[in-house]
């Protein structure tokens, strides 16, 4: 049954990628253009460091799949593309492996194909410390992701209905594993209250995984007999809203959920993220065009992220946190309601001394 669910998720998520033209709150974030701000491309580095983690690039292939024959092939292809482009990569949830060890290879194929890359294992917050360690060992993982997905579980016909132990569960895992832990949502976003609580639980990195891209309320609703949860379609906060909400947080944050192009990555970095992550869009690329298509897409993104940083005068991803950004539309209304000072963001390039200070990092 888990294998069928994993195949359903891939099929339904890829179908969602056809939806275009929907307003993205990333479009509510624009840069003030400073015509003399540019630097030399040779001065720009994509390296990023946060919460005990060093990545060569501020972009990852975020958690998706594994647990069935078909998804094992997808993991192989994603891992090859990650190896060829140098981007960090995560597996999907490894619950299927805990339930049935015979699917181990559908996850470990990632390490086999990408022996030196940065790989993240992925578990849910109900995993035991022992399971989290097994997941890390299987992949020789460099970090562990724990996903929070209460809305997905709610709509999933066979989903969990008990969430109160998630916080203590996260604290146990953080204390019991030897790699950095990243806690992420799956497309509904993390509020600043949630991020603060994660800090209290010992977590140092939070991946907001906001609304606006892959929508697991819709995916799980599509798997329900009567499709009776359609009213949850717009649930959650966008990645841009989450990053603004997290401005005062002292955890490192990652920008994911609905990232559409290199400009969205750069917007996320300017809003304080240490890196961005993409799932559904990269999945569609590899399903449609195979490994070569995904390699060429990721390579182009990295090239264009570096190009934008050059024009914006940001020598490092963290330096983007000094660019002046304007917040418009629905995102501006969110900031007003949450008491977030967007005037400071619009005028910060002159007010910060030359040494780089990374917002939220
Ligand atoms: C996911 N995502 C996910 N996340 C996670 O932590 N564990 C998981 O097992 C999965 N499974 C999964 C399957 C598929 C097919 C997709 C497309 C996504 C969620 C993913 O990591 C990400 O948070 C969301 O998809 C939002 O990002 P995008 O897709 O809008 O870039």
C-alpha cells in the first residue's frame, strides 16, 4: 500500500506542475534596482553555510520519493543529476523502509549514484531515534530532514490523526543523531511561532516549504473517494510570507515551496534564507526529459543565480540580505497583520555596515 501511495504522489504532483498562471507571492517581492550596484562575476561565490552545514550552492533538490520500484528509478535519476551539478539532495520519507526493508535500495541508490554528494535522509516526527539512525546509516546521510505534514495527514485517507507527540519526538531525534537536523513542512509553510518552538527543541535549521507549489491537500484529496477536502486548497503560508515572518528568528531558514525560477531563489535568499529548495518542478523535468533535462535545468539555474547576484552586488548568498526589497500586494497585507517592518527591508542597503550580516541566519 505504501508503494502505491508513493506512485500516486509522484503522478499527482507531476500533474499539478501543469497549473500555470496562478499568482505567486514571490511576485510580491521585487528588488530596488541600483544601476551602479553590480560587482565582478569573479568575486561571486555560491557557497553557503548555515546551522553546521556547508553547501557549495544555495539550492537543493528537496525531499520527494522512494519506496516503490518506480520511485527508486526516479531517485536514481535525481541523484545522478545532483552528482553532475553539485546540488545537495534529499530522499523522500523513509517510513516505507522502516515498514519493509526490501525497499532499502530505492533509497540507498541515491548514495550509490552520488557517493560524494550532500545527501539528506527524511523521516517523519513520529520516527524513533533508532529509526532516524537507521535512515542516516542507510544513506550515509550528511543531514536528516524531519517533515511536518499535519494537513497532509488530515486529508490522507489512511493518515495519522495524533500530532501531539511531534514536538517531543523532534527533540529526541535531534539529541540522538550525530548529523544536523533540518525540520521542514511539505507545502503549507512554517510560522515564526513554529520556528521559535523548533529552536527550543534544539533544531538549528528550518525549511519553510511554503504554499504555492506542490499542494498536498489537493494531492491527498485526489486520492479520497469523494474528494471532499477541496476547501483546504488555499491553506497555509507562502514561502515568501514565512521568510518575512521569520525575520527575527535566530534559526537558519531555507526557502522552498513554489520556487519557480532562479529569481525566486534569489528573492528567498534576500528575505533571509540560506538556500532554496525545489521538488515538484525538478520532478517534472526529470520525468519529461530524463537526467539530461534536469542537469541542464539545474545548471542553468545555478548560472543565472550567480548572474543575478553579480548584478545585485552580492558576493555571497548571505550578502543578498543587504539588498533593498519591496513587498507588495497580498504579501504586504500579511506583513501588516503580523507586524513585520517592511520599510526597513526597502531601505537597508545604506543602513548596514560593509561587513555582511545575514538576516535570520
Ligand atoms: C514531496 N514532499 C515531501 N517532503 C518530505 O519531507 N517528505 C516526503 O516524503 C515528501 N514527498 C513528496 C513527494 C512528491 C512527489 C513531491 C513533489 C513532494 C514535499 C517537498 O519536499 C516540498 O516540501 C513540497 O513539494 C513543496 O515544494 P515544491 O514542490 O513546491 O518545490
